[in-house]
């Protein structure tokens, strides 16, 4: 009730102020005219209220009356004054045949002649032959027109209209110029024709066009027809930014020109920029150039018909966000769903992350926007980008007093999907916790999409400790590839680290890598020299190291008859091979002379490599070269007996004192100058015997070879 009284007093004060200022008078001569319309029973007609000389007008009020037995009020539309809306009209008494209007604007408003400031729609309920006047009345609301200074306009003229039932009002006989109407989408261009009727033997014409620049913007003139020497040069468009344009045309022959009734003599184009839905009028006016038409028989009075551009927004393309799913921390499971309205044809979508789906999924945290394009090429984007943010939290802890439980932890949480829930290691379920003793507290935050974020907060004094020890053993036996990661907690930061390990290993980093198998320890020291030493951290080897041996058959001078057969040991099967010539076989045949290198790799990626130098022999079986040089240079490294691999055999090597220094069964041309214990033999001449042990011939083959490792 107090609010009602306040509003009533404000209205009363406003009315008193209006009555007081209306006692001052102005010489304005605004003119208001209600149109005359006609139609059949049950049809809807539109009565237009147009203005002339509407300059710096600050307020209007009146009553409009009609016969309710003939006309039934439907609606008010097409408002074309600032702040003139449905609320400026009292329609509670339409059943009694009247409405009242009260409109004010302190800055004053100016409109072009012929502007329709609003329309009233009626349904024709009377019988054919009936009619009703549309009158401006002083009862119950008195007629008052004032300028922007609140001075009453003494010369204002209000002319009523009329609605006839059973009679369709025909355009007046004589010359008529009419601006076309049309429907347009917001921010789109429309071109409307300007047509003439009764345009006979016209020798000259001039007129002005006016429009509301807050709603439409002039773009161009086009399609001049019907008249000679008539084009854009006849128009003055310098005032177009102010909503005005002039036209002057003269028949150069002075005999007069005639245009067929209803023909468009030109088109004028506008871009609709006003509110949507809404409308804008294009009026033929006397401002700034008066409307004049001259014919070969004298001056003519022209009927001027305005056009209306209507923006219904029915097909305006729009896009809004309907649902957002934020991704989980560290994941790409976010999603965006949008809703589109309007547009024509098939819609396409272009997101800033190059996605073309309407509703993209599998999104990481970040900023996203979309451009929607319809079949007509119109586009729409979101008013602001969509920002996807995963759960994140920071904490602020308050240490408890020594020996008490008065500590607290406050979380600041961002991102995620509503609604968030909390679970602490002490079973608390609130975001912030208090009444805490010294210690570490772990939290889990769960959002509405079941995304989880965990963290730990330590308050008070906690002893130095080593946690989260994560050893990773080397993947390949005999090689360095292991690692150890740790965490230091408690104590007083910063920390220092001292590692020990096999073979004199030492390091000072928190985490260590490139480790061989063995036992490691770490000692952590804090800022106040408190120390903590870990238990033994053991890295183990996985299996045995991968090695390979080979049986090599040297090629003869005939070529393409050398062989290399690899035998692996250790490692983790299966074993794969990669040769320098591209082969992947473990057994090579039909080889020419040259260097062959192989890398053997097991299933864990552990590898070993070896090279073989094949050189042609003289082609005589069971003979050898006179010299071999096992010095590691990759050439002539092995003692080769031609065709040794063709028979079962036993090889015996003697020094010059007839001492047996080396022997082997089934010799495969792989002796590199070591004795039977694996030690290097000195340079010198050695004698060899190859026994055929196949049981067929029991032959003995003999020879000597000089071993040279160094050349002095």
C-alpha cells in the first residue's frame, strides 16, 4: 500500500507540474491527422496517425473516441516516437469507445512531415453502410500539445478520421506518388519502389524524402525508369545522414512526359538497423524541398503515400549457449551445447578450435566461440566466448597453537561443474575446515560431472620425512636406465638431498635418473639441519643382458656365397634384427665381401650391435690366409679356414713351442687370437690342425698363420 501511495503522489506531482507549465504558450503549429479507412464487416482496418510541422515537440495528451457499436478495438502498433510505447495509452475503456494518450520527452522530438507516429487497429463489427468517426476529444483527458520547453502549442491542429463499413476507400483520383513497403531482416538491405499514378504530361517535379536514421540507413538509388534525363544526379543526398533527401527534375523538352499508372520511376534502398521487431516509415515531405508537380496545363496537387519497412525478426539468425560441461582436471572431456534460432537452409558451424560439429565434445580447458552460417550466408556468433575451466583449488592454512586443536584450512576453488562436494581425510564435508590439530589433511573435491580434484594441506609442526618413493628399475640388464623419484614433507623448507649408490654413485638432486641396477639411499636435510635417511632403495635387473654370437662363412672369390648366422643369448624374446643393408633376418646367406653390421633388439627395446667384415678367400677349401690382424679395426679380425663350416671338425692351435693354446669343436671361423682361457695371445706364428670328425674321411688339414696386432 505504501508503494501505491508513493506512485500516486509522484503521478500527481507530475500532472501538477504539467498543468503549471502549460500556462506558457508557444507558436508551434504541429498537425495531427487520423486517416480515413474502409472495409467489410469482420475485417481489420488500420487507422494511421500522421504528423506535420512536428518540430521540438515535448508532450502530447488527448482522448480519441469512436462508436463501439461500429468498431471494436484490437491493438496499438507502429510506435515511432522515442519513449512512445503501449504504456503511454490507457485502453481500459475501449469497450466504451475511447482511449487516452499521454507522452512526454524533455529533449523535444522532431519528425518529418507525413511520419506515422502510431496506428490503431479496429475490427469492423457494424453492419454494411455504417460508419464511425475517429475524433480527437477533450474528455476525459484534455487535449494539450507542448514544446520541449513545456510551452503549450496554441496553433496545433488535430484532424479526426473516419472508418466506413461496406466501402473500401479507393486512392484519390489525380497524381499520386507512393513509396513501397516491405519486410526486412535486421542489418539487411531492402530496396523499395517509388511509383506514380496520374503522371500525365508532367513538365517538372520536386519533393523530399524523410526517414528515421535511428532505424534505417540510406544505401543507394537505382532502377530509374519512365523518364528521360532522370538519374541519381537529380537527387541531393548530402542530408541523408540526417534522414532527408531532395529530388528536382525538369523535362528538357518542356512538353511534358507521361508514365503509366503504377510504374516505379526509381528505387531507394535502406539497411534496417533499428530494434527488431520494429518498423520504419519512408515519407514524402516538404522538408527541406516542398512537394511540387507541374504539368503542361499547370500545377497539380499530389497525393503522398508513405512506405513502411517492417522487421519481424522471424528469420533472424541467432545462437546462444544452452549447456556447458567443464572438463575434469588434466582431461579433455569438456563439452558445449548451443541453441540456434532463425536462419534459412542448412546451418554450418565453425568453432575457434576448428571443430565443425554443432555441439563439440572432448574439449580441454580454454576459450571457445562459434560462427554459425545459414544457407543464405548470414552469420551469427556468441555474444561472448565460452570459457571452459577445470576444477582448481588453492589453500590457506592457519597453524594451531602448540598442543591445541585450533588450526584451520580455507580453500579457494575455481572451475568445475555445479554442484561441488567436499570430503576431507578427517571425514569433514565442508569446503573449509577448522578446530584442527597439527598434521596433514587431504581433500577430494567432486563436481557435478563426477570430476575429482585431490590435494593435501599441512599445518603445524610435522617431522621431516621422505614419502612417495617411486623406484623404476632399468629396462635392460647391464645398462643404465632406471630412476627414483621421492617427495620430502615436514620439517622446514628448503631441503637438500644427498644420494649414494653402487660404484661410488652420488647425486644432490631430489629425483635421480640414468641409474644402473643396485642399492641406493638418500639423506634429506632441511633448513634447520634436521635429517632423514631413507631405507635401501633397490633397483633390479630384468633378466640377463642380451648378447649375440655368430657363425661366419667367408665368401670365395666367386662371390655371393658368404654366410652369417646370429645366435642370441639373454634378453627378453622375441629378438629382432636390423642390418645396415636393410635385412631383418638372423641368418644371412649368399653374401658378397664387405662389412655387415647388425643391431639385435629384444621385446623391451634392449639392444646390442656387432659388425662383420667378409673378405673373399682364394677358393681352395681347408686352407687359410697367412696373416690375420685381430686389432679391433674391423678388418681381417678373424682366422678363416676356407670351407671349415662345411664339415664337422675340431680345430687345434699350437704355438711355435708345440704347446696347445686353443681348441674348439665345429669351428665357425670365429677365432680372434685368444687362448683357451680367453686371454690375448702375443704376436707370432701359430700352427693349426683341422680334424674332420664327420666319421667319413677322418682327414687332417694343416697350416700356419701369423697373428699380428701391432705394427712397429
